[in-house]
């Protein structure tokens, strides 16, 4: 007797979740923000213990450090957003230096004037701020900051290129998955029409039931299976319908056991990825004129791990049951497993003289 067992309570409908990827612009923003926070803290610490202007209040120190950082940001981002992108286009160093020299000089001049203004009460400091030594130090420090921020432009470009590469790779994998799944439909339809032809040819009264089952299965294949993942109970329902069709064809003469349990509301799976093993078991494991034939399938899992076992008898004269000989079906499912669960699945194939068995374990998350 054919047997299908399951837990009737486990029929939840699950909503699919989409993965959100962080934008490279957001990542580069935080890199800039972190740099300026570190630079502000370092400069504030430096001037707090400077011997040139002792006795300043905390607010005066913050104003000095804040205005200094703002000046550096003005010099850096004029270059970052305007002049450096132009240089990357025309690649003329002389033109780049001439274009950037005037705004750079203006920022340096205004900043020095501001520093002299807030240090007007410190004669010793004023002498240092008016010296050539300070001007050279300040210009060199500013150039260093401008160059460092400019280098972040390359980091931003690299992050954008990496994001584009990943997007293209994702689109390529999605297209390949769609192509592989499109091949499953005619493969299944061909097998099922063979079954339907057999029943119609023998004028079986079960033919209308077969047509109804086929329509229900095709509805799942056309609509529900278009998602990247579906509730596992939907996939199980599809497999049960398939088994029902095969049982009708075999007149319920072959022992068929399909047991599934442990499927909860969080369990999802890539659609149409389990049925191929079951199809292969029926194709190579049963026959109307083989009374000793049998099929056993067991499916168990939770929201983290899925374990699937299919075992069938080997009928003499049907040929050795391997994963390569059946053709497009098992080749597709191996490729779909590689694409859908990279490095997260294990497929073991065992072939014995009297039976053939596959053990599939998938880490869902």
C-alpha cells in the first residue's frame, strides 16, 4: 500500500524576505566622518597642551579646533568634489595645479587670518602665527589632509565598482536560475503527459482526476514557484500531488512511503528543487511488472536545516541508477543547489545492488 504521512497542523503560509545591501555611498560617508572625528579629537588634544596659548577656556579651544577642521574640510572637499574629478578626466597635472592653486591659497590665507584673530591676546603666539615657519607647516599639513581625502575617492570608486560587480553577478545568477527552472517545466510536463497518455489510452476512469491534479501542479509551477523561496509546505503539497499521479498510474500496487515532519512556520526552500530526486526514484525504481519495487522518501527540517532522503529499489534491466545518466533533471538540480545554497548543502549518493539512495542536507540560513 502506498503511504503518505504528515503532520496536518504544519501548513503555515510564509512571507518571503528580501536581503538589503548597504550602499557604498553610506559606507564611504562613515569613513569620512570617522576620519574627521579622529582628526578633530587629535587637534583638540594638541592645542589643549600647547605652550603658545596657555590658559584658554574649553569653549575657546573648541572654537579653534572646529574652525581649523572646517578650513581643512573646505580645502579637501573643494579638491575632492571639483578639481580632483576634473584631473581624473583630463589627466593633466599642470592644469590641475593651476586650477586648484587659487582656491587653495584663499583657504590658507583666510584660515591664517582667523587664527591670528582668535590669538590676538597672545603676543608670543601672534609672532609664531606670522612667521614663515608656521605658514610652511600649515600649508604642508593642509596638503597632506587634501591628498589623504583625495585618496578616499579611489576607495569610493572601488566600493562602487565592487557593488556593480556584485549586482551584475547577482543578475547573472538570477538569469541562470530562471533558465534552469524553465527547463524543469517541460521536463516535468513531458513525464506527466506520458502518464496521462497511458491512463487515457487504457480508458481509465481516473483520467479526470489526473487532469485536475496536473492543473493544480501547473498553477504552482507558473505562479508560486516564481519566488526565490517558497513555504516548504507548498513544496510538500506539490510533491504529494505528484505522488498521487504516480500512484494512479501504478494502480496503487507499489509501496510508496512519503513521510515529512518538523516543518514549522519559518521553513522556506527554493521551489522545485526537491521534486527531481523523487521523479528520478519513480523513473528508475518502480514498474508495474515488478512486484518487489518500492520507494521511500523522508523530509524533515526546521528554519535552519533541511534533511531530505529518497530511497528506491533498483529494477533488474533498468540499468544502473546514477546521477549523470538520467540527463537534464539531476544535472539541473545540482546546478540549482550550487546557485541557491553555495557551500551550504551536502548531497550524498549511495548505489547498492538492490537500492539507490540520496541524502540531501541544506543549511537554510
